[in-house]
């Protein structure tokens, strides 16, 4: 860029001096150099704009205000030297005797009176002085804004550090709670596994006992069936024996009655014949009487024997019936006892199954609660980290520099 001189040749331009090698680079943002800031300021002046930090940053498409501010001060410090040096050299050249004049076409502006030139120079210096004052005021305002911003950044950094410390403490507490919850869950799972194994063993024992009871019930049912069949056979045989004895008794009574009837008929005939033969044979009458007495005695003996056989048959029938009743009672009692034992075994099996289902339900509920706790802990751990990252981005974005990276331990 070239700047206008204060000599009589107002329209002539001289190139801006290059910065010294030792001051060519200033510490700051990577890529922003002193000569770039100086050239940007010259370009802004050529466009009729006042060089400011924000305009220089926009012209360079970036850069930190803390880096551009001292470089812009350097440009203003060099501006007076750059403006005075061309005028002095031009005046000395004009005063020197025999100095060679530039071979260029005459310009009507070269005939400007010296008073106009001095007035223009004074006006230019006053403009530069005003521009320097305005620039200094802007720089001071920018410095104060930067100081306030630095203080705000320090406060935000302190607050961020406090939040990070609180987050680390909360994270440690959550980690401890999660570890404790995991240990409790592990112990609970082990306890539930032991309970399930005990329940499985109890179920196996109950099933084995049920199988044994079923076998015993089958054997008892077989025994009961055999006893019933034997009792039925005994009752049938006793009934048959009683019926046979009764038939024999009836037949014997009929036979005895028939003999009594025959004896009576014989006695009648004997009496008739005895009455007719009384005179003939007394001895025959006596013999007939004796025969009749013997026959009566035989009849009496036969009747007593038939009665005794009937009583014995009735006693045998009663004993057979009592034996059958006792066998039936014993069979019913054994069957009822085995049925009661089977019902008790079934009730115990149902109780064990209920306990097993309750244990499984409790285990599932505890697993669901643990998963919910784990999700809540993960959400609580992730939310502060996201909030911290968003807070850093919002705090550092207006400064035009990258957010500070932090490594979480």
C-alpha cells in the first residue's frame, strides 16, 4: 500500500516501509503476523475507513483481539514517521542546489500556493491527531472490555472448576453407589440362585416322594382290590355255605317231618292194629311201644342235631360277614389314609411351586429395579458432562478462539 505525502506533490505516493526482521512476528495466534496487520490497516485507510481491531479481524478473517491490539498500536506509532519522512526528503531535495527535478509531466496541482499546502498539512495533522485520539480511546475501551471479559472469564473458569470439582465428587459418589448396588445385586443373585437350587432340590425330593406315594397308593389300591375280592369271595362262599346249610336244614326238617308223619301214620296204624291185636299179642304191643320210643328218641336226636347244625351255620355266616365287614373297614381306612397322605403331598408340592413362583417374581422385580437404577445413574453421569461441554462452548465461542480441552480423570 502507498500513502499520500505532505509535500507540494500531494498526489504522489510512496511505498510503506517493510517491518524490521526482528519485529516481523509477534507472539499470538498462529498465522497472524505483524506485517499482515500493518497491511490490513493500510488497506482500510486506503478505503477511507478507520483501522480498528474488529475491522482488522474482519479483513484478516480471524485473529485474536489480544494479538491484533499491540500490532495495531505499532502501526499507529509508525504512522507519524512514515508521514514525516517523505515530506522531509522531498523538501531537502527541493532545497538542494542543482538538484535534479523529476522528469514527469507538469500537473496543474503543482502550482498550489505554499499557504494552501501548509493549511492542508495542518489539517491533515489535526485529522491524524484526532484519529490517534479516537483510536487511543477505542483501544482503551477495548482494553477495558478485554479486562472485563478476562475477569468474567476468570469467574467463569472458577465457577467451571467448582462445577467440575462438584461433578467429580458427584461422579465418585455415583460410582460408589453403582459399585455398592452391583455388589448388592451380585449377592442378591447368589442368594436367589441358592434359593432356586434349594427349591429345585425340594421340588425333586417332593416329586420323588410323590412318586413313592403314588407307588404306595397303587400298591394299596391293588391290596385293597385284592382284599375286596377276597372278602367278596369269602362273603360269597359264606353265603353259599349258609345257603347250603339252610337248604340242608330245610331238607333235614322236611325229612324229619316226613319221618314224624310216617311215624304218626305208623303209630296210628300200630294203634289200630294194636287195638285189634291187643288180644293177640301183648309182647308185640310192648315191642311196638319200645320201637316207637326208640323212633321218638332218634327223631329228637335228629331234631337237636339239625338245630345245632343250623346254629353253627348261622354262626359261621355271622363270622364270615364280620370278617368281610372288618376287611372292608380296614381297606377303607387304609385307602382313606393313603388318600390323605397323597393330598398332603399334593398340597406340599403346590406350596413349593407357589414359593418358587414368588421367588422368581421377586427376582424379576429386583432385576427390573436394578436396571432402572443403572439407567438413572448413567443418565445422571451423562447429563453433567453434556451440560459442562455446552457451557464451555457457549462461554468461549464469543472470544473467537477454540474452547479449552480438558482431560477427565
